[in-house]
């Protein structure tokens, strides 16, 4: 187990930065420049190393993100457009328990894998 796995706040920060980057359509190198190299940022995004307080604050200030909001649990629905969200909500309610479990497993397969 890494230190990151023991700290849910660090995982939330990592996931929220990933969601923010994807919503903006930024490549990792462009998102992290000039604060981190692309490799350093990708190590953080993949959970190989935690982000330092200084780097997190620098990214938050640069992109005008509230640093405290990064520590909140991530909202993955932000990655979907409104019609897709409605379709998923509807589909999830009409599925059987077994189908719901399979659907949840399918959605989890899109999450960033921890090593």
C-alpha cells in the first residue's frame, strides 16, 4: 500500500485535478506547465506519488480553482453531458440488481487505475 492509498484527501485531489483537466481538454504537459513536468504530473494523476501542497496551490491559483474544493469527493458526472447523464440515471433505475452491478463495474473500468 502506498501513502496515497491511505490518504483519501490525496486521492480526491488527484481525481479532481484529472476531472478538471479533462473538462478543459488539456494535455497533461500543457496543464502542468510550468509547475511540473509531464512525467511528474502523470505520476501524480496515476497515484504513483502525492502532489505537494506547493504544486497543488500553484495549479489551483493558475486555473482559479478553490484549493479546498479539490479535497472534496470527486463528481464524475461532470465528465458527461446532460443528455448522457439523464440516460444513465434512467437506465440505472430500470435495471435489475444484477444488471446494475454489471453496469457499475463497466463504469468503474473507465476510472484511472492505481498501481
